């Protein structure tokens, strides 16, 4: 594994974003909608560095597994819809890769009654983004490499690392992990959102 971003640098980057959000949403009702599980560490740091009062909601999404879906076709169980009516909505995710995950959720935002819908990600793999939707806010733009740590996983592992590291082929030792191997090879897998 090769370290891409040290904890201190991540902390400073998130602090800068928190200040920008405090300015941009000053005096407005804001809900941070965290896409689980990858955004948990980022969300926890971001909200604690913001001065603005915010509410949080969570939504479980998954990608790089299951059958392909088209962006916009997302299934959310009854009762799991976030409560965002009359509030500005900021979708928070760990990484914007192809962009399909956030695109699909963002389309739902207005139907939930949000006043506005924007996206904030810790990492943006800009060279892979297919949807033409760049994140409204991002902390770091990174090259097309498969990264783990600070909430990001490889097969649900490594989320707890305090730094962000590039997963190298030597790390892909365990069999039965087609998702991450495919991602590492650059195949634009389509996410499935439940
Ligand atoms: P998108 O829909 O292609 O933008 O994918 C976003 C999701 O894919 C993220 O929330 C992650 O769960 C996953 N993902 C994409 N790239 C990486 C990576 O480099 N490491 C770990 N997870 C990733
Ligand atoms: Mg994720």
C-alpha cells in the first residue's frame, strides 16, 4: 500500500471545506445526507468542523456489486427516505468515481422536497467521471487509482485507516473479490443502490 494522503492533510482539507459550507449555507436550514458506509468518517469530521447548525440523515447505497442499474433507478425501502422537506440537502460521499451513485441519489432530492440539492465528496476521481456532473464540493482531486482508508473500503476492509492509501496489486491477495479487482483495473462498474 502506498500512502496518498496523510491524516493531517485530510484534516486541513476538511476544515477548509467546513468553512466554505458555513459561508455558503449561512442562515439556511441544511441537512447532510451521508451515503453509507463510505462517508461515515468524512461526515463525522466535516460536521464537527462546521459552526453552522446542521441535521444529518443517512442512506444505504452500494456499488461495485450486484447487477447493473441505470442511474435514476434506485430502490429505497418505504420509510427509509430521508426527511429533508423544506431544507437544503447536501449529499455527502467518500468518493465521486463514475458519478453514477450521486447522480442517482441527487435526482431523488427534489422529490423529497429539498430546497436545493448539492454534492460534497472527500475524493474526486475526475478522470473517471462519466455523468458530466462534477461535485459541487470536493476536498481532493485524485488520480485513477483504487484507494482505501478514511472510510473507503476494499471488500469492506481498511475503512478504519486514518490515512488514504493506494491499494496495490500485491494487496489484492485474497480471492473472490471481483469487485475491487475490477475497480482497480479501471472497469467502470455500475453501482446498485438499494
Ligand atoms: P460512483 O458511483 O462510480 O461515483 O462510485 C462511488 C462509490 O464507489 C463510492 O461511494 C465508493 O463506495 C466506490 N468507490 C469508487 N472508487 C473507489 C476507490 O478507489 N476505493 C474505494 N471505493 C471506491
Ligand atoms: Mg461507498
